C-alpha cells in the first residue's frame, strides 16, 4: 500500500502560514491533535514531556518496533523537550520558554492547572503577549469544571453517545478517541482567531475550550430538530430512518442513498424512473399513494419493501456505476469508500492528499490537510519526535517576527 501513497515532493516551499509562531504543547491525549494541526500549518510546536516520555508513546496499536500509530499521527511535525515537573528549576525554564512563544496549549481542568501554577489568567498576566488555549473536559467555569472525564463520558455528556448504536440496545461508543479529534479541530480554529488578534494588537488572551461543548456542537441537526419540529432524535443503528434512505448492498460493497428526508419523498419519482428504465418491473409498485405518506415511509414494512426492490437492482452493479448513474439523474447517491478506495481515489491522488513520511525507517502514510495555500506547504513535515529531540538551549531564541510582545 505504501507504493500507492504520494511522497512529499512539492513545488511549493516548506514554509507555512504559521511560520514564526512557537507553540508550547503541555497537553495530554485530549489536546494533542490541536498541536498537530498547528504544526501542519508551519508552527514550531514544542511537546513538553516528562522523563521517559508521555504515556501516549506506548498506546496500541504499535508497529513491530514499538511505535504507536496514534502517537505518530497526533505528534507528527512536533519537537520534544524533556522536563521533570518535580524539578523546580524546570519551572523557571518553562517560564522562560513561554516568554519566547506565542501560544500555550493545556488540557486539564482549572484545579489541576492552578496546582501546576498554570491557571490561564495567571499565565497570561505573567505573559501578556501569550495566547493560552485551555482545552478541558467541561471548560474553566461551572459546577462540572473539575470533574474527571474520559472519551466515553465526554461523548455521553455532549449528547453524541445518545445518537450512536442500534435503537434496541445500549448506546455505542465509536472507535478511537473521537472527543480528542473533535476538541482538536475546534481548539485549532479558536487558536487561529486568537493568533489573528495577537498579530494586530500584540495582546494575548485565554481561549477556554470545553470538550463537552465541542461535542454538543457536533450533533449535526439534532438540536435543530428539537427546536424547529419538537422531535428528539434517537439512535437508528444501521437501518434507515425511512424508505429510500440508508445503506444498500451492491456488487462490490455499499452505497448510501437519500430518497427522502423528514418523511418527504425528495427524489422518489426519479428513483422509480431509474429502476424501471433498468428493467426492474417491481419499481412501478413504488408509485402507489401510500409511498407519499410519511407514516408508511417511516414504517419498518415500508423500509423493508423498498430495500428488497432497490437491492435487486443494485446487487448487479458496482458502487461506481450506481454513483455515476444515479447522480446523472439528480439522485443523491454516494459510494461507501473503504480505506483502500481512498488510497487509490483519483481525486485524492491528483491533489497529493496522502503523504509518505519516514518514521524511524518506517514508511508511513499520513493524511494531509483538506485545504491548500498558494506558494506554501501545509501538512505533516516529519514524523513524531524522538524523546528529547530538542533542548531548552536550542529554544532560547525570541518569538518569531510579526508578533510584537506587549511588555509585562
């Protein structure tokens, strides 16, 4: 598969939009993805680790020589500075390091931050030209601010767990640490806005990112359903919410079809015409009046009847054939891509989306960034750092140009 991944060979320079920005990363796994996204944009991200390294270095799954794939993903492009938190001299060292940086990333609740003398307000008072992005499970204020949390409890508290799984079973946690990815995207967006303000005013600020709120912000249209229609969305599992919509088997996998939404038969006539033109005589039964009724369309019997008819047509055709044919008729249908499909996808290959990075002799494929900047490189620049790849002496250089520091 490595041979199919585009290597880092680009005409644009290796400089990025955040060149000259230094970020001190004190996060746990909860906030690590934020630093990765900023590194992709060209920031110098310094991951501060305890002696022996952060626990994430050994999180499974691992390569044969012990490299954590998840650590490689979240730490790509960063540098590593080892600092013993029990050594008081390191506190002085860290304060000096913060004086050379534009941004600090943390991922603990307010009580733990205060115990480390890292309360965001205190940090920005000591360093007025610093943006402190505080990523925490429930935010810095409110009755839950210091509650412990995990990926599972944050999915639950944010409402996403209630929408995942089969309706007749308990909620289902999605694989991986989805809340850290959700938090990372939201925190990086807020960090960029704060950097824009820093660039124009010279003043830093506290960015208070609640992971619970970031998850709640990612519930698609669940809140709007309740607000506008008084409908509480529930788990629907893999089955369709109504006839004509959902996953359907085809010759080489699955397609996702949207034949109706909100009980309304959006593309119903086009689907009937599509199927009858291809010789599926049973499709004519879909023209009966009952298929226009919301209750029938949302019934199990109606969904089962439609599936039987549509899959009789779909199982003899590939997902690409169905995609091209259906879209050509204005029907919303899409192939369900596998990882192998994505690696070989002509569009992603043409845009050099996947990058091959040498990580300790391992050629690993990394997803790039979903955006491009003219004459600038955006994406992973290297693999994860070896432990202690940089030192405090190397980081004594002041902050980069373009960010004038406001005197304390």
